[in-house]
C-alpha cells in the first residue's frame, strides 16, 4: 500500500534521511507543488490570487513564529514589530539606496534577526508570561522608534513607498507575478523549517522547550540555543515584513501593530504548536474565517434586511463567531488543526483494522 | 465504514463537516435579486470600521452612505436601467483585511472606492493608481494627495489635515482679540494621522508669530490627564487645537472640564467633534466646544429630510444611527460625491464606465452642494480636495450650532506646502 511503512525499505543513508520516506507522501508533495505553481495560478481569479498572496505571506510569518513559540517554547508578542523592522529596512534600502529586491529581502531579514536577537536576550532569565510582557515592550519600543525617528520613517507620515520588485528586468506588478514571488519564498521557508527541526539545532530547541535545566545538563548551550531561535524566527518575520512591503507597495508601521502580533500568535496556536503544516493551516484559517463569515452572514442576512442593518449585525456576529470558532477548535483539539489532520491520517494508516 | 464515521466524529471532524455543509446550504439559498434581469448594477466599494478602534465612527458613517444610495436608487437617479450597489466591507482597522476588501471590491467590479483609515489609504494608494480606480479619503490619509497630478486617483475631499489645521488657526486668530498673539496648544494623537498637520502648523506659527506648543497623546489615547493639566496649568494656553480619534476626544473634553479650561477656547479637527463625543462629556458641561465639519450637521437639511421621508414611506422608523448626525451626514456627503461622479460618467460615456471615467467625472464636479449641505466644492485635476472647505460648529444649548460659514484658511500656505511635497 502506498501509505504504509511496510515494504518501504531504506537501502542507503540518503533514503533514511529523506524528508518524505513514503511514496504516498512524495506523490502528495508533488501534487501540491503542481497545484500551487501550475494549476492554481491559471484558474484563479485576480481576487483569489490576492487572497492567496495574503495567506502565503501570513504563512511564512507563522512558520517563523512557530519555530520560536512552538519548538523552542519562547513566547513573543513582538513579532509584528519585527516584521516592521524588516519592512522599513527593505523600504529604506530599496527606495533610498536603490538596492535590488534580493538585497532588500536579505537586508530586511538580517536587520530583523539582529533586532529580534537583541530583544530575545531577556529570555535567558525570564520565561512564560514574563517573557511575553518583555516582548510586548519590544513591540511598543519599535513602534515608537519608527513613529518618531524621521530618518528611518521619512517624515511625519511614517510611510515609505517602494517600487514593485523587478526580476530579470520584469516588474512584478500583477497579483499573479507577486504570487510566484511570494510562494517561492514560502516554499524555501517551509523546506528550511522542516529541515531545521531535524538537525542538532532543532533538537536543541525542542530539548530547551521541554525542560531547559535537563537540556543544559546534557550539554546544550541554552544561551546560544534561545538566541538562535530568536534570530531564525525574527529573520522569518523580517522577510515576511519585506514581502508585505512589496505586496502593498509601501512600508507603514501601522500595518504591523499589536493586533497583528496577536493574530500571528493565534495562527500558531490554532494551527498547532511546533508544526509547519499547522502554521500554514493556521494562516489559512485566520485569514479566511472572517471573509467566509462575512460572505455567509451577508448573503443570509440580505434575505431578511437591508444592507446597512445586515452590515451592523453581521460585523458583531462575525466577531462572536470568530471567537467562538477558535474556542471550538481548541476544545475539540487542543493541539491544533495539524493534530486534527494527524488524527485522520492515523485512522487511515491502520484502516480497516482500527484495533491494530 | 460505520467505524470511520464514528471515529471521525469523535475527533470533531464530523462537526466541522456539518458546519461547512450548513454554510454551503445557506450560501446556496441566497436570494437572487428579482429585478436583476433588466437593471444593471454599478458597484461602489466602501471600507468601513464597525468593529475596530474607530467603531465610534463606522456604524454611523456607513449607515448614512447606505441610506443615501437607497434614496438615490429609489429616485432612479441613473435612469431605469442602472442602479448603484454599495458594497460595504468591515475591515476592523486592520491593514491586511483592508487590502483584501479592496481586492473583493475589484472582483465585484467596483468603479470607485470609499476608503477608510489613514494606513489603509497609504497601503492602497499604489494599487489604486495602478488599477486606475479612484479612492476617496475624506479628511484622512495623505494630505499631499490633494495634488491630483501626483496622486491621480486619490481624492482627500473635502479638507486634508493641512487644510483643516490652517482653517482652525484662521478661526482661532480671527476670534482672538488680545493685544498679544495667543498661546496655542496643539494636542494630538501620536500616530501618523495625528502628526500629519504638524508641518503646516509650524509654518503658520512662524508666519503669524503665535506661540505654539505640541502635546502628544500616546495610543490608545484614553489617558491624557498629564497633557491637559500641563496645557491648563503650566503652559496656560489661550487656545487649544485638538486632533484626536476614537474615544480620545470624549476623554479630552472631560479632562478640559475637570481642570476648568474654558471649553469655548478649544477647537477640534473633524474626527473629534461628533454628538457621541459630547455625550461622553455631557452637553451642559461641554457648552462652547468648537469643531470643524465638512458636511452639514443636524437633521435640518433637505437631503436628510428626504431620507427620513423615505423611511416614513416604507412605514419604518428612522434609523437609530441617524441621531449621530455628524458622522451619519458625513457618510451621506462622501457617498453623494461618488454617486454624482458615477452619474456624470454614465451620462457622458454610457455603460460600461471605467474607473478612469469616474475619476474624470469626479474632477469635473462643480456647484454640487445639496442645498448647502455640502461645501462649495470645485474639484479639478490640480485640486483633488475641492478647495479645502470646512465649517465650524459649536456646542450650544444641547446641539451643534453653526459658528461660521464655509471657510478655508491660509490657502496659499497649504497649496505651497502641497507643491513642495509634490516636488520632493
């Protein structure tokens, strides 16, 4: 059978270390890649592509945050601000110094990694809720700096317009072009995140998360591990910020406020802590849920009421349903959407012999 | 298979599937518009904030817009064959959702967009320009966008923050009768929108020679006791110009009352002067407080009476949200411009109209003021603001009462600043 470990023999080290050892997995991944890069872009409307772009960017940020929160067990409420660091770095580099997109992405990511690592230093002494508050401070400090230091933000509006990235002399203006741009980075981010969790660095993250004292005793350098996690995670955040900047065509710190930070945490928690698939599912869930609710409530409501009344009721109902559904999913499966998916997989793994 | 169903249900997946099916059934039941066969709809997209930090504005503003469009369609202003559909999406003041809302408007074929929120205006300016679709940013957003040559698709009608601050300064200096120049305090919400007027205000301070001190209120702006104490006791300001949003204006009036600062020495820009702000502080106590407006306030306007009549004809009570006339009327005003532009474009080009047609039509709007309800706008390619008109209202005897005619101050200074912003 395609989905069984039986009769899948590993004959070399390379096969043993493969990311996807089972044939079914490889087929699935191939299909996903084909759909994402060939089929979807050609059938999707401009609107669907725009939606996919927002999901793709959010997924990249969520994957990064999940490395920190899910795998290393360090909480951060400052991720929105780390994204804005990436966004402004890229905007300044590209609009003032004419740096091309790859330089802006690397620069934005690195600057964000630097800032994130700095604000990660308190994690060496404090944990949990205390660390949450300290990263909240990072959010506020960074917002204040971007708001007031006009050398960075370029004036009272704190807005820097950037040109769309141009690849091989081709400006990526349409949603379709941006789709490929974003999803290439998402693909790189996914592969990197899947692999880092299998290296000694990733194992150290997990050891620190599960019990840091024990991790220290078996020889893990906690200082280095935690800061590495902050650096990697905020590098992802920085690149996310740069992608947002390129997608919007401008950098503005108000697009990365505390609400956004919390939204990203919600994505990670609903999707499933420590899981790359979970981050993606969480990003899809949080991005699509308000839109689905809006559409469904709107179309139902218009049967009974005029547009203004529908709007005022549906927005309140949406907030309640949004909160309710998040609670529902967490109660049904506290380990998130990725665990739900794993349950389904586990069921079929032994099907039709559930007692095995 | 029986086990499969049971096991999946246990995992909660079944419930999810049920919910999804329920949603699909509901979506399928959606009522199709009956008269859709012969009447073509022209779509206006409207961003709204009914659930975010400025929900003190959204519900009133957007209801006003909806009601104007209902009236507009009922009067068959576009003839028998066309009508306007106002498509509202609430973004909760969240930028990604605002961008998504715009994409949804475009998908629905919207020919013009009513933007809401400074960060949303900034983030959609490049897209609007590229898609050749006009967006209005009434009073907020980028003041430099008043120049239609540099920002061809953004219309900051009727007054940008630069024009507002210039008018506020003119009003204050006209009122001032002291021998020396007055000491002016500027209290503002510490975000880009709050700081937008600063450059023009500083220019005016040096030009007119009045003393100016700036007091920033950090977000979320519900605590400003130290700043207001400072204004009243240390700085001893003669006049205060306030530029606050959301719940902050109500709080500020309460604090002015608490420290005993005369309310008739406070003037607020357009987002801090609605009935709800005064409700917070109490009408008696707030007596004298001034506020800038760019649409008529109160219900004593022909257009508002027509809307009320429309409700009466349908046998309905007027909407509750009509009572906050400042924002309700402002919603009527903004959408009336969109509807007028579409009307002109349709007359000139016929169906289908493009975003470019609507933009050109908007630039040609003259002498359209709904009997004094709206400012005497004169929009053009160069001036997307239409003159920067405002009207000052004052809290008097439990209502907002006119304290000036349509006015604009220091137009030369503002225009020079717009030109400088264009050059940079």
